[in-house]
């Protein structure tokens, strides 16, 4: 499969933007070199878009929204186009999985899982847009009042590098289902699948200008896009710092935003847990995608009587984990770029220097190219809840364990970071499942499970520093539209 990809890329090393249904270079003709995290080698280029390119993309999306055939299409017709795009993604699944995995360093099976999830988003939103209804509202005598859900207009989608294909799909699916047009800006470190799916959207028959893809650095293309007065709404997934910058930029035009800003998600393991069942889930929640997952389960809170048993079992599993090239399909791949590798290593070094116990450590495959951006997974035991490693999002394969005394203590610890994205609760006690799930400040709480099934249907988003607004499921369709109330007087 990866050989297959080399052939594809050899034919087309220079990826282009998609503006108004056409493939175009940056106005400046400048490009960004694309590196494969597995070996650090260049294998493609993308356009280095800046303000002028953003302006062209926004104008195309504006024209398509205001005057194009898109503006007169029904929800059913828009849904059929999304469904067709999903089918094209399925047909190009091997190519897209290989492209995503080479561009991001993720194991090829994760690339395949991302294709399946992306396909499922287009399928879900392809069938969902025509199920969104307004209300009729009891009002004064002689009046009838009703609501319509209307698109915002031109939406900017700023996408991170960890799951580009999936995150693009949840943005594109919901935004287009509701009749918006889009300018998508993928991350400079992982733009290839977004460009390729932008091309497939042209093949699927979306009218020109409905889905534009513009690549470039965040500080240039991203900043120009989020502050552009022609944008009506901004949706962003990424770091809280960049989220603040984007919200400030959007605020200069008083535009609405959806922000998904990561987490420090806890899993609470009570003493009655079926440990054998929980262990693989606990490990996968932090190892999937090398821990570069907004919803990574990066803290495990363990009830004191079973702390040693669970810590030992997790340590044994961590010691066997191996990081390696995407095509070797090991437990995890490389980090996205050298900066992310250093960032993770710095957290690990600081925690070890602070005397935190290393309860397990995986390895880097001996065949992995030395120039790849690998880090070995690390398990920290008996972590103090005020430690930096307990509070900050590492975005790498680093897991921290904590002991707790009782239910109150567990809830307090779970809520003791600035984040609130996802949580897991492991217990057989049904009443406790409900009590704890309700008291955790997180947008999703899994009980005796974690991050299951891609969650396309499940509303997703944060409390606190994890952001605001909801994506996925039906809720995203509300985020991607605004209510219009129409009041008739007929007395
Ligand atoms: P970032 O948040 O800066 O990048 C995400 C996206 O924002 C990219 O498309 C980037 O080009 C764009 N961007 C950057 N600066 C911008 C600006 N001023 N205006 C508009 N767009 C801008 O994330 P970065 O620096 O790549 O990663 C740093 C940390 O962010 C990670 O270690 C991780 O903790 C967090 N992160 C969280 C993600 C999540 O899924 N919640 C995804 C990616 C990163
Ligand atoms: Mg890359």
C-alpha cells in the first residue's frame, strides 16, 4: 500500500490549493516542504498561501453562497453531494490512508481507521441535513411565529495536524449539510489529505466555490482567514493559545466561533472494575495516534486498594510498546514534527527531574530511521495532582497515574485541571456510574468504555479551557446554523 503511495506521490509531488473548483498555486508561487515524520525526509510540497490567496478563496466562497447554484439547493440535494463524496473517499480509501499515514507518521491501520471515520461523517451528514426542522411557537392571538435554521454563510475551518481527514470531515459535513460554504485551512504539517479530498469534492459535483482548500502557515494563511471580514463563522480545533488568537481575530468582526482546544482527560478506575477488560482501553486511550489526540486519556485515577495492581499491569504493558515507522504499523508512530518531539521530551525530562516515578517505558523500534521524530511512551506513577505533568496537555504518549481515596476524592481530582473535554468512569456500581458521570465537568463521559467507535453520532466539545460549541452528531448542525424567527400577523 505504501509502495502504491510512493508511485502516486512521484507523479504528483506538488499539491495545489483548491479555489473555486480549480487547482491553483499560491499567488507568490512559494511552497512549504512536506516532511514524513517517520524518516524526516521531504516528499512533497504544498502552497504557502498568504493573505492574497485567502482573499481569493473567501471571495469564491462568498460568491458561491450569495449567487451560486448552492444557494438554491435543497437540503436533500446537498446531502446527496455529501454522500457521493463519502463514496469517493471509500473508493480512494487505500490511497488516502497511505497519504495520511505518510504525512502524519501515524501507523497505517490508524490511517485506515481515519478513512473509515471520514467516510462515516459524510454518510451521516449526507443523511442528516434534511432532518433538521424549525419550530412553530405559540404566540399572541392573531399571530403565527416560526423558526428556520439558516446557514451562517461563509465558514472558515482551521484544522489541526493530528486527525486532518477526520476533523475536516466533521467540519465539512456539518457546515455543508446546513448550506454554508467553506474555506478550509489545514495545518502546514498535514495538508495532503485535505487537498486530496478537496479534489474529490470537485469530482463529486459540488458547485465551484462551495469547498475551498487553502494551505499555508498558521501565522499567515490562518491569521488572514480568521480575521477576514468576508468570513461569517470560524470553527477551530487546536491549541488553546492559537484558539485565543483566532477568537480575538474573529472578534474584530464580531463573528461566532466553535473552539475545540484539547484536554487533560481523566479515567477513574474504581476498585470493582473488571481490570482485564479496562487495561487495553486505558492503554489505547493514550497510545492511539502517539497521544496526539485532543481526547487522549492522559490521566488515570485509581482507587487506592487496587492502585499497585493496576500500576504494575499498566507498567508491564507500557514496557512492551514500540514506536516505529508508519508502514511498520507498530503500537505508535512518530510525533508530527521535531518541535512536538522536543515538547514531549521536555515534559518527560522535567517530570523525571522532579522525582516523579517512571512506572513503565516503551521503546523505539531498532529499524526506525534515526532522523524520524520518535519518542518512547512513558508511564508516570503516583503523580502529585499539582505537578506540571498532571495539569498540562502533553500531546504525546505520556500517561500519569494517581491514587484516590473515595468517590468525592475521585471527582475532585477529575475536575482539578483547567480542561474538561472527555472522561472515563470504570465501575460496576450503577448508581455510582450515574452520580460520577453527572459531576464530572467534561463534554463526554464514557462509562466502562473510552473513545469508542469514532463517535460520529455523539456530540463532542469542551467545558472550561477545552473550548465551547459542539461538534459531531446532530448538535454540530445547530452550531453550523443560526435560528431565524419569522412572525406573521393575520388578525
Ligand atoms: P496550533 O493550534 O497552533 O495549530 C492548529 C491549526 O491552527 C493549524 O492549522 C495552524 O496552521 C493554525 N494556526 C496556527 N496559528 C494560527 C493563527 N495565529 N491564526 C490562525 N490559525 C493559526 O497547534 P500547534 O502549534 O501545531 O501544536 C501545539 C500544541 O497544540 C500541541 O502540542 C497540542 O497540545 C495542541 N494541539 C491540540 C489539538 C487538538 O486536537 N485539540 C490539535 C493540534 C495541536
Ligand atoms: Mg506532514
